[in-house]
C-alpha cells in the first residue's frame, strides 16, 4: 500500500530513488513521483500510472541532487491522478512529504487549514501534513515535525524534506512500516526491505512515534519526546537476486517454482528426530505450562493467509486436544472474542504489515493472549509485536498474488500441529516420526507436481473467455478450493467461488450449466466417494469438470472432462500438493488473457490500511 523511499548521500539521488521505487512497485502502482532539491530549487515530477510513466517524464532530464524522496501510490483518498500523486508540498513549495498510510482526521485538519488560508492542490489526506508542517514551522525541523505528527490520527510512514535544508531527510511513523539503512555512499529510508537490499542488509526498523534524522552520513534516532535513542540494526539475509525475475516471465511463476526450495528452508533445522517433534525455538519463551493448558487457539489472518489458517484449524484439532477458531483479522477485533490469558493466538501474515492483522494482534494481546506469529518478512511489525515468531523463510515474495508464502504457511502450521500434539501427548513418538518423514518429502513431491505446468498451460487456453468458475473440495482441502478461486479472480478477473463440495446442493448448484467450469479436488481419502457424488451432480447438469486427484482409476469412470493426478501423500498434506495446480491454472489463464498478473488492478502487496 504505497511505497516511500528517500536517499541522502554522495551519489546522485534520482537513480537510487527510481530503482527503489521499481522494487516497491508491487506495493501500489496507480501513480508515482519524485522530489529533488536541485541548486536550491524544488524539482517535482509526478505521473499517473506505473513507474514506467514516471521514467518517461524523466528520460531527457539530468539532475545532480544528492538528496530526494520518491513514492509509488495505491490510492485511498483521491482518485489516481497526477495531482494526487506524491510527493506533496505546502503552499510555498518548501516542505516536501511522501506518505504511506491514512490520516484519519485529515478532513477536520484540512478544513481548519483552509480557514487559515492554506490552498490545497490535491484530494489526498497526505497534503494536510505538508500544510501542517508549514503552519507549525518554527525554524527547527525536528520540533516542527514533532508538533505536526502530534495532531495526526491514523497510520503513517512519512518522509519529509525542506528546501532550506536540502541535505536532510526526516522520517517518522505510526502503524506503517519504515526502514532505515546506511552504507558507505549514503543514508536511506524506505517502506520495504526489498527497496534497500541492494544497499544494506543491516537495517533499522522505526517503531511507532520514533523520529529519525538522516543527514551528513549520520543517522540519529529520537523518541516521540525528541530524546535521543539508540537503535540496533537487524541483519536481513535475503539476497537482492532473490527479488529479481531470473528469466521467468513473471514473479508469480518464479515464486510458484520456488516452492520446493522455500519449503526446504521453512523446514531447515526445525525437525527434531530425537523427540519425534519440531524445534520451535521461536516459542521457547512460552511457559511449558501455558502451552499444555491452552484454553483455545485463535488463528487470525486475511486473504490467502486466512485460507492457511483454515487448514491450520483442521490440523491442530486433529492432532492436539486444543480447540482452534479461525477469524478474519478485521472481524476478530470488532467482535467480542473470548480471549483470556490461556489463549494462544496465531497470527499469520506474509508481509507482517497487514493493518487488520496488526490491529487484531494488538486486541488479542490486550485481552491477555500469547501471540505466536507466522511471518515471512523479518523484523516486520507483526513479528516485532509477537511473543514468538515462526519465520517461513520463503524469501521475498514480489508477486502481489501470494504463492510460496501460502505453502510455507501451511508447512509451518503442520509443524505447529505436530509440536502441540507431541507436548500434549496426542501424538506418540512413532506417529511423530511418521509425520516428520511425510513432511520432509514435501519439497520432492512439489517438484513432481510442478511437472503439470505444461499440461495446465494447454488446458488454460479453453477458459480465457469464461466468466465464472466454481472450485469444490471437502475437508482439509476445502480451503484450497477457496484459495484456487481467490488466485483465479485476483489475477485473471474471472469471477470464481470456492465451496465445500457438500454445500453445492444448498444453492450454488443453480449456477451450473455448460458454461461453468468446475474444478474439483478429489484426493484419495475418506471423503472421496462423497466428493465423487458431487462430481456426478455437476456432470448431470452439464458442467465442465476439471478434477485433481491422486488416483485416476477411481475417477475415470465418471466421464470427467479433464483429470490430473497429483503425487500421493498423506491426507493432511494434500492441501500443499493440491495448491500447486490451483496456482498454475490461475497463472496460465491470467497470462493468456493478457492481464498484468504480477500487479493486478486495484490490489497492492501489503495492505497497510484498514
Ligand atoms: C492474495 C493475497 C492476499 C494476502 C492478504 C494478507 O494472493 O496475497 O489475500 O494474503 O492481503 O497479506 P499478509 O499475508 O501479508 O498479511
């Protein structure tokens, strides 16, 4: 949700800013802009559309400014337009502001500023910050920023500069990520690690209310009272090459194919063969008594991560004595969840910056829960606020549609379920060893599953003009039907619904005719016969069936239109294997429809607004 970047140092700022924006484009891509102070004059360039449009504007210009700010936008207040693109300035064009987040009280602030004579040039909430800075300006930049943010409500990560102090950047944040870095050539601020990986791997994460001054090769940190504070860096061992396409047509395809190695990383050094359990160092700080006496578990997340939670519920309730509830983060925090100090809350988030999930986490914590999070991004807000973090170690996920983050979340939840089963005695040593053997096979099984790529590419061509799709599955694979439908709709813009197969006859069956492709997940398990009955119900109404199963011979007889076999694994691991064809099918349909599938319309990678 918007990416901000700033640089001050010895090098020309513009190429560094543009490259950082390009790396953060997946955070928002409806407009972009940069601001430089060149020979005492503010140079502001903004454009509607993607970074490429901004590049065209800058193509024939050269700038030698060593300090600047940049922004790539996902519109919240004000439609995408050049005027609404950041950076924003005050009336005199002296303060420059880039912002990620939402200023919730902007309307009142704006009215007040208008009464004082300020003239607004955009419809954004952000512009009030520039005018407030102007209004509060005392000559001391730091104090001016402090006074300004005191009147802001909402979420913000701000990068600020002033024309009279052209080598200084000020950064501050509340409930939006802001990362600070340094190397021999200069100082950086950005919304995202991926924008800074090229420059530094030892990064500072700004906490709510903290202010940072980047000037003359020095970074200074202050708390909200402007008292000087010391901060430690976090080492990020992601490699910048990981955030590149490496010959794949899209990041999404690359990330789909990275799943075997990503899962190997998730599992690495976590298998405890001696105890037939999982090393969860991340929760070592949790009292063993607490873990054994958990009253209930809440699994909380949004979107794809929420689908992982649904699978997690099946796994945890099957393998341990604990009751698990699944909530959307934005629903959890606004109802009255029964949370006490015996509650374990598992927050799942790839980015660790999803505003809804952060708010749910805070609500759970306030009510006494212990928080274990499953995150991909190191040092992210969810990770920092949790009592323990299980990092999925999937590497940077650039495609807006989540793939490898999801399957590594599934693996993490499988590991947690073994751990809970082992500590509570519901899984004995022999069963534990069997499960560990099964999970370590998964990377190889996924390599085999990925061999379906070409067949699914061919199949996809049949569906590029379809308007609707149905995805059906039962039990632990029902969330994968939801995930298949979500992947398809978000990148191909084809309407798709996921249903538990048993629910179809309660309504959705009315939709089925020869124009409705129906994807059915039919793994070999105790629910297979029932799923095959649902398949026949679809066939009887003329629907086109695409079945993913583990044994063709069991399905063949039903005159299915398209059957694909996925490799065999135990029942509880079928969701991981079944996910791969869902991702590939969605990918190839979207690709053949020609959508911008790494950056689908209206979406952004990390949703930092509520
Ligand atoms: C779908 C997708 C989203 C995210 C959701 C949560 O492909 O990526 O549905 O899963 O916005 O994001 P995180 O996991 O970063 O909290």
